[in-house]
C-alpha cells in the first residue's frame, strides 16, 4: 500500500496527513525546511502523487478500512479550512475599514 516507505518517510507521511505544516514538521524533525521539502518531494514521487491534495485523496481511498484515521484527517482539514476562512474574513474587514476611512478623509477635503 505505501510502497516500502522508510520509517522516516512513514513518519513524514503521517505528519502530512495530520495536516501539520511543513515548517512545523521540519522543526519537529530537527531538519532544515529545504531539507524537508526535498524529502517531501521524494515521498511524493515514491507514492506517485504531485501535491498534498493528491496525497490525502490517495490515503483516504486506500485506507477506507481505518475510519478513525480518516475522521482525524477530515477534522484536521476542516479545522485548517475554517482557520483560513476566518483569517481571510479578518483581512477583508480590515480592508473595508481602510476604504471607509479613506473615503471619509477624501470627502472631508472635497
């Protein structure tokens, strides 16, 4: 199923599937970020995927027998997407406030 992964590659795969960021993984493994990217690329080649989305899709399809792992990965993805959405919303609100202040100042001088 996982094409003869080394223990380190298995550890990297598990961390990626848990939704841990590459920078956090590099820190946890005590390696440079660029070194992690190199190992991630090699892992992707070995598993015949091109990105994290393909990796997760392949993992979810191959590991249907382990629903607990799938739920854990799904909940982590949902949490990540929720956090990105909240962050994006905050940026948009900040931009809107900036535009309102700018228009107020502009109308004052006209």
